[in-house]
């Protein structure tokens, strides 16, 4: 029967996500080798191709598409591949009795060339062994020998159904070692327990990636804090300085410092946020272990909290510090910009007043020039009329040229004044 309702396009994707981080059932005795390879977010295609290359080497069917996880039986080994945001994990397991749990890591059975060509960088490599419940339990001396005499941490897990030990150190073979004793685990419990322990180690490593970065940028942030305080002091102590370039120079220095702080923030924010998220997952997995104390040993939670919590706190403190510096730089920049704007407005006001005074002077000069122009035009106009009248008088007409010129003076001057005013109105557009 076909569906009669419309499905959301992401319905199957969100349902599949519930099974994206499942586990393979395990039965003791069992050995496991685990790799976490940092490849970045765009690295999915290369890692899928690398997994298919491994399947082809063992003659296994190659699926057309591989999503977030894939599990396959390679014959001598079983592999489980998982894709995370920044890294991929390869978990190889083999069931069968062993003499020394860490003597021969399962990765030694894989093609050396395939291991050498892993796309990315290994951040976590673990070899884990599960002792069967019917084997003699290892005493303190044997455990010390397995972990090269290093201090051991351990606890009862799964409510006492199992025990786990580790020294959380990288040994000369390049692996961190974890030993689990099956007391009364089912295959599903053993699979879940193994996955949780491996997740703790992987997420622990990813969470700590932010700590070296925090220590690296801390001196730079300290220097930025000092420079910001000096700029604030310069800004506050300017007083009545008449240097016109003071604000512009200060604004340039402040803008440059703000850009440096933003560059640090852009470089570190994602890493610090990721560290906090990974730390949360470590805490969740530790809680799911349901640990019980083994007398004389630190539990996994105690050991990791003593080291992880300060590191994550340092990352958070560094992130808060750079956020605070960015906000302070932004506030100072805003204040300085306001001061520059006020200064510019004052300069503009003075400029407008100066222009207004000049306009008044020009108007007075223009009026003076207009008066002189009327006189000059009148003078030349009367002169031209005088030449005409004198000519007519010499021609015999009964005209007194001098008297006529005297009478023409006010008329000519009045006409010149009216003509100039009309031209002025036409040019200025006034009524």
C-alpha cells in the first residue's frame, strides 16, 4: 500500500540519524583498534573513497553510496567507519583468544600503504582488549606491566558488570591502551561499552585541541589589552590639544587594533566552541559508563575532569577575553567617531559662518559696483546724447545742447539703473 500523505523531505534523514552512532555487538575475548583522523568538514569524498579502497583490497562488495557510517566484515577483521563533523573514525575488531592484549595491534594486519595514505591526520589511536570473564583476573603487578609501569586509572563500569583500566598515555607503538574485563556483559553491552570508551578518548582529544590555541593567543590578547588601555588614556587626556590630526591618528590606531582582535576571534571562535561541545559529549559518555570505584584508583571521570575542566575553562576564559576586548574597542571607536563628527560639525559651522560673512561682503561690493556702473553708463550715455545734440545744434536746429544734456542726465541715469536692476532680477530669478 502506497503512502497517501505527503512526507517531509527530511523525514528519512532525521530518522536515520537516530541510528548513525550505533555499535557492533562484541563478545569477549576481543581486541579492537581505533583511529580518529582529522580531515576537516570538506573531506567526506576522500574518506569515502579511502574506505572503498580498503573494501576492494579485501574483495568485499563496494556500496554505491556511503552516508555517515558503514560496517563490514573484512574476513580477518571487522571494520566500522563513521563520519563526524571534523573527523572520521575507523574501528577494527577481531574476536578470539590472545596472550598479550596489546602486543600486536590489529592495524598491523591492514595494508601498510592504505594506512600511510589515510586522508588526514590521526588525533587518536587506541588499542583496546576485552578479557573474557572465565580467564584469571590480572593482579596489580600484571596490570602495571601491561601499562609500562605508568600510573593506572580504572573503575567498575556498566554498574559493576565490567571493569576498565588505562593509563591514558601514548605508548611507543603509537597507541593508547585500554583494558576491559568482562564480568557479566552481554554482547550488546560489550559493544556499547567499547564504543563509549572509544568516544570518550576521541572527544577528549578533540576537546583539547582548543587549549594550545588558547595559550598561543593569550600573549597577543594581553598586548592588545595593554594597547587598548593606552589608546583609551590618550583619548581621555587629549584635553584642549589643538593638533588637527590627533583624532584621525587615534582613530587609525584604534581601527587597526580592532581589526587585529577580530582576526584573532575569527581564528579561534570555532575551535573554542567546538572544544566546549566536545567536552559536553565527554561528560555525557562518562555519565553513561555508570562507574564504580576500584579501591586505590582514580575513576575515569576524576582523572579527565582534573585535566579537561581547567583546559576548557582556559578556552572559555580566552574567548570571553577576546570578546570583551572587541566590545571595548568597538565602544572606544564609537566614542572617537562621535568626537570626530562633533569636531567636523564645528568646523562646518565655522566654515558656513565665514562663507556667510563673505557673501555679505560680496553683496556690499556688488551693490557698490552697481552704483558705479549706473554712474559710468549714465556718463557715457549723456556724452553720446551730447554729441548728437551738438551736431544738431551746429546743423542749424534751434536747440540748446547744453541745456538738453542737463535735462537728459536724470533720464539716462534712471534708465541705466532700471536696466541693471532688470538684468539682476533675471539672473537671480527674484520677482
